[in-house]
């Protein structure tokens, strides 16, 4: 009898230990408790940390932040469902894909107190119609050309096709992004960045092959360091927010959106199917929609804000910078990426890889 009782006590202790361990694990990963918000954000400091501190002090919700380095990595983690993320920040085409794959929870607009602060030009886009049922715009921007005026004459590069000029041999760095680099080649030929026509894609890749002699390197975050320090080739293709960061460090750098058009991208706050802390979610969405907070975040990050009330609070030098807040005459030529089939995504990637190998 004593052996049975001892065995029962031992089993009870083991169960209690497992329960305690599970609780500790939940706390360590941010899944436990009601006063938390689990934010799955892009890496690279994509929110002003002072705003997170302010939010935590005002609301009492502790923000746990985990980061990802690509839309695809984020998608895979959310789909696996192993971690209870409350909010994440996919780009436009990924919002569409996650919605179609039933990985998102609809926004309850009755709980959004700052939705009216967002400009109509940034709502009801092709990836989330009608009226943003699943996403709240976070930042937007473009793909463009950065140049150093100590080495390149001012305003001398305003079109994609000018990058093919032989005088720029070994003088260009490209951001390592299949969709963007294939896209600039497509635009330079008057094509859509969302084309599914294989002949057009092959033609875009062939044109990129002819750009190879001018390409010094195909890199990622290194562009910022090299351009800012003036130790790089005089030209680079990169995103607008990255360009802003470089320009803040080097006054000789300039950013241009080519006149024939470019990509207009959107990053968006969404609620993944793994979400648990809905009071914290809407408290955070409303906090980030407040004009003063959105303006602070835009100044810190450097990307363009879709919050028009926040835009009015930005310094005049930022508001009047047409490279980052382009006029309608430029915006009408910008194209938004759409979600493509897996087969087409692989076709884009394979052709881009061929170009990189050719380089």
C-alpha cells in the first residue's frame, strides 16, 4: 500500500513539475498571461523602441517582440501555429496570400478609434478590398535609385534604362530581391511587375544579363553602410526607407523614383490566426494610429507614413521631400505587387538566380 501511495505521490509531483515547466515556457515565449502583446515584426529596428516603452507605461501591456527577415519566413512560422503571435507586419502581396490561406482574423472596425487618420490613397488597395477588412497600413514606400552627387551629376539619373549606360561599369549595387530586380527590368520594358507571361519574364532576365557589367555587387543591408560611408560605387538600387537612413548619414546622397514608374509597397499590421490577446491588440492598433505616435515612428524609421494626420505633424523638410512623398503625377505610375501562384514565384526566383549566377 505504501508503495502505491508513494507511486501516486511521485506521479503527482511529476505532473505538477510538468505544469510548472509549461507555465514557465509560456512566460518565456510571451504566450502566458493576459497583460501581454506578442508582436512578430521585421528585423532591423522596425519600430521606435521609445514608443513600445510609452505603450507599456500607458496600458500596462508588456510587448514581446520576435523578428523575421522575410515575408516567407513569417508566413511559414504563422502557418505552423507553434507560437501565439498577436500581430505581425506582412507586405501587401503576403497579406493577400495569408488571407486566401485563412491565416488572418478580420479586423473589428468598431474597436478601431484611429482608422479615420489614414488617407484614402492608402486604403482599399488591391490586396485587401473592400475597406481593409484584414489589414491596417503601417508604412509605405518605393523602390528607387540612390546616387552620390560627388561622383554622379545631380539629376542625371532619372530613368531605369539609364542604369544600362556603359559608363556605369562596375558602379552599381543592387538590393538582393528577386521581385524588385525582376520588376525594375519589367518596368523598363513597359511591362507589369505582376506579369505571368513567361516570355516577358525571360526578356526581363535577358535584359538584366546585359546590366551585369555595370553591377558591382548584389547585396542587402551592406548597401546602407557602403553608401553612407562613401566607400561604395556611386549608384545603388534600394528601398526608400533604406535610402533615407543613408541620406541622414551622408548629405551627398540622393534618392530618385524613376519617372516611368516603380514598385509601391505597403507593410501592414494584421492579426494572425494564432492571436490570443485581443484587448492588447486593439489597444496597440489604436495607440499606433494616434497621429503623434505615428509621426514619431515615421521620423524614427524613415519610411513614409500612410497616416495623413501624422503626416501633418512631420517637419516641413520631410513633408516637402518629393522623393519620399511623391506627387500624384509619380504615384499614378507606381505598381503594387500582387500575390502570384507558387509556380510563378518560383519562375521569378529561378530567372533571378540565373541572372545572379551570370553576374
